[in-house]
C-alpha cells in the first residue's frame, strides 16, 4: 500500500521500487518542517555519522529497523535525480548513506556542496532520485513500513536543524507503470473484441 507522502509538518523520505527484485531504488522527499535555531550547515561529507539519522545499535527505546540483515552493499551511494530541501538556501542532495546494525539502522544524506541552513525557517522537501544496489541486494532487503525518526537516538550534521518528531522514513512497494507498448497491445485486443462482437450481431 502506498502511504501518504504529503503530511504537513513532517518531512517524509520514501524508499520505493516496483518489485521486490528491483535493484534500482527510488528515494523521494515530500512534506515541510520548520528548522530550529541551530543553523548548522549541511556539509558535503559522506559516510557513517555524517548528516545521519543514527540508531546506535538499538540503544533507542524502539530500534529503527528498515533494512534486513541480508543487505550486504550498505554504504555510500550516488543519487541520480533531483532531491531538494528548499525554503532557505536550497539543499540539493547527491549522496545517500545507510547501513544495517544488529539492532538499528542509520541513514544519511549529503549535498554536492556544503550548504548553509536558515534557522527558524519552513523548509519544503521535494523531488526524487534513484540509486542502485550491488552485491546481489535488491528491494526485498528493505522492510516496508513507516518509521518515525523519534526512534533514532541521535542525529548529526544537517539533521540537527530539525526536530526528530518532524521527520519520518517510509518504505513502500509501488505498482509498475505499464509501458506505452503495453497500452497499445491492450487497445488492439479491445478493438479486436469489439469487431468480433459486431460480426456476431
């Protein structure tokens, strides 16, 4: 089931694919949230602990688990697309980091260049980007569901500008959109059926 991605006051990061065997994953962003007074710049540093929503291996009350233990290709991935936070200086994300710990998972986003973040400003998340898994991993290694960021026990970098209650991560499988050739085939079959009915009459 596709979960809502337009909740006001919450920034939602959605991981999706059109099948469990898909290796290309889409990350989309939606919603809005107001920054706090930190004014911490969003650095372009990648890797574990950088700009991360961090679950320190289950020390949070509710561990944040959206990836299975089968995932082997955790780490940094280049994002292809247009994933942006805007409101103050636009933050254009080009890399994602995630990993699976025994009792909790981490996820981080990094822009192409270090970008300042305006304090007490409404930021709107928009756009989508894709990344490709490796090492035999696919979308079945993600666990569908909705995960509030309050389940994390720490944040670093750019995420320090937001309250955890204003962030959530969603994992969902979406139906594949038929190719235009498929629509044409269906239309042709329908026409054949209509002609057959007319001949019978």
